[in-house]
C-alpha cells in the first residue's frame, strides 16, 4: 500500500483487480445500460417465468410460447409487407399474455443492437406496435428505455432484415428452455459453455450465428464478449491468443481467457473494437469509432421529395421546393434571406415538418445580440442543491438536437435559427464552425475538453435573416462559406406568386395582390420591400376593414421607420387610397 493510499482505496483496488481477472466487465455506460436491461430478462423470464414488463404476471410459460410457435413460427407466409404487419395477422387470435411475451422477446432481440443500425425511437416504436396488439397494453420499463440510446454491437444486415428468422430462434429458445428441468436451467446459467452448446445445438431454427451469439451475450455478458460475427471471433482469437498462453482450444473459452488477460494487463475494461485492439486483429481497416461489426452500413435517413401537399401548404411550386430540398440535403445548412414578410420562417417550418415526417425532430431558436455559446450549445447554469448554490453543465438546443439525432440516425432533425444574423455568430458557434463544414470530424468541447463531439449528418440547419436588418455582406465570412443562401424576395419567384395563389385559394379579390405589387414598386430600396405574409391572415379574413387595419397598423409604420427623417409623406405615397387611385388611373 502506498503512503497516500487509504485502506479503503487499497481494498477497492484489490477488488477491481480480482474482477478484472475473473469476469468481463462493462466497457462503457452503453454496455452497462444494456447489461442492466438484459438482467431483467434473465432474472424474471428465464429464472422465474415472470413477465419483464408486468412483474408478477406469469408470461414466460410453456402455454404462451406454444401459442407463439403455432401462430408465429409455423405461419411464416401471411399477408402483409413488414414484419409488424405480418405479426399483427399472425397474433390476431393469440391470448393477451402470448402477445405480451412476444413484445418482450422482440425487445430482447432489439436490446443490444447498436443505434447506428436502429435508433432509439425506432426501437421503442417497434415494441409499442407489438404491445398495441394487446387489448390492455402495458408500458416499457424505464431500465429498458434507458438502454435504447446505447447498444452493444452492430448486428449486421441479416439480424436487422430477417426478423422472422431471428425471432423464430428466440421463440424456439424460450420453448426449449421451458421444457427443461429447473436443475438443468440452473446448470446452464451457471456454466456458460454448456449454455452455448444448448443454444447452438438444441434450439431449432436456422444456424444464424449472429442471433445465437447475441443471446449468449444477453444471458452471460460477464463471460461472452459482445462479438456476434463468427469471422470476427476467429480473427480476434488468432491475433491475441498469445496473451492467453498461446494454446487455442474452444473459441469461446479462448476469447474469455484472452479478455480476462487483456483486462488484467490494462487494468481496466476494454473493447476489441477500440482502435488500439482493432489495428491488431484487423490491421487492414482504418479504425473508426463506429467500426463495430461492419456487416451493415450506418442507415441513411429518408429524405423525401416535394409533394403536392407541401406545395399547397406554402403556395409554392414543387420545382422550387425540390431544388431547395436538394440544396439542403447536399449542404446540410441553408439560410433564407429577404425583406420582412416573405415567409422565411413559415417556409422553414414547412420544410422541416416535411423532411422530419412530423416526428417531433424540430427545434426553433431565435438569435439576438446577447445570445451566446452557452445559450446555444452548452454552458454552466446556476441551480440549488441541498440549499446551496451550485453550477451545473446544461445542454442548449444545438447539443440536445444533436444528441437525439445521434441516437436515431434513421430519422431527420431540423434546427431552425430565426433571425440568425442578429447574433454574434463567431461567439455563438465557437468550435462548431468547424463541424458545419466537416460533419464526419470530432472536436473537443469548450466546457468538456476530455469529450469529443460530432455533428450528425441527419441534423439539418435552416436559418432566416431579414435583409432590412443586416445584409449578407456584413455576415462573418466563415459563416457565409458554410451556408447556402436562398433569397425570398417579394418581386421574384417563388414569393411573387404566393399572394395571388393564396387569394385564389381563399376566393378573395385579386385587387389585394395588385395593391401589394404597386406598394413594392414604390419602395425604392429593394431590401425594404414588403412580403405578402402581412396580408395573408390565418383566418382568411381580408375584408376591407381588416385590410385597412393591416395597412394602418402594420405596413405604414414599417415604412415610416424606413423613411424616418427624410421628409417622405408615407400615407400619401403608400396609403391604400393613394394606391387605389393609381390602380384606377392605370385601368382607365
């Protein structure tokens, strides 16, 4: 014991060394959360036949699993396209407890899958869809929900696409398990290699090594590593067998001995897919953090083309919308700029709804001169704990949406930054400037220098700026380079067609459009012309009284501010009476 070391510390160190030499320890918070959730299935389901979702309810029983074998395993060819569509047909006549068991087994299969393959929301949605087959659905336990943003391995394309075959193995495994004596069950749980032989040799179904290896990890993660690919197992064993004495015997026993030897040597848990180990057993690969079990590429979120529904919502043609969507998809961040009232924020929200599918993946922030990096990304915030003032690191909207997007790579997320030019962009974005241009790179964070952060590819940013406030030329040059700029101007397409289309759709007189066009003709400064949203009332009311109200209290004050001090009679030049008189002269 060192001079500075306390007896408690020495005891803890000795206990850790003993664990490192005897069991495979969790290699991170993600692995630990998966293990915590997986333990529920072992303790409740395999040991007691109890429900994982509804404790005290006997669900993992032979009767329920027999129902699943009859209705699911033995009926592979049913109507429906997706796995869930077919499952709803297969389990239509199943007892409620059998449906609950199926929901729990689907959860078991999903539990260890890396979020790069299926994200947190999709995991939850799949399970909830199975639970809704019940007359009285139950909720998913918090311990399981906490594991969804993590994952232990990338299962490959087969485990993700051949769900019927994968679930058949799991159902058959539970069926075989319920037929064992309690003594045999206890023996298998106690002896990992006997458990391996049982799952490999006594569970019916296709060979499907990735799914069978996943079950081994879920039941005994302290013995089996989170490695499901057979070729990876062999490569790792061959590369590191020297650390375990140099004699190859049983592949799984060898991997366990190697894991314990490397844990002990390094003094901490590890992952064979960490860069320092990956370069040893797969030296031809360029190590990447997401390089786990690379049978399957990271899913790409769907990016829909413009639809007639979207076009009707914004009164803009699909050609312009498709072009804008293509620019956003390619550049990841765009800015709509133009005079006030041109629908910049409205169009941004409509596009965001369209590409996220209305799935709630939208955040809106508004910049202002005092807005900071701490407001936008993360910063220390005062709080009280036990009556004492303390400061905690809290995530801002940019960090929150990026974290959620990283957990759900198959979904799109949009951050709308309203009035982006009103903020000090260099101060607000900080090190994020770099990530706007290099999405695949990682940077250290200002308040967490030991932590690296990457901006996910499925996060899109739409900014808006009024040219009447500040021109593009005054923006930070680095920021201009990182955004694509799309103008929305009252006199140019597509905005020029918006008001006439809206008036026609609402059976309103075309005169309003003519008045607005004449108004903008009289405004000499192009950046101060006015967009049509001022008169596009949500309730569709554009009666003479309402139009006069809008002109008097919204349009004319805006122009009075623009002409402040230059002697222009705003009412005589821009008032409704003056504009109508001009229209009458033109039509005479």
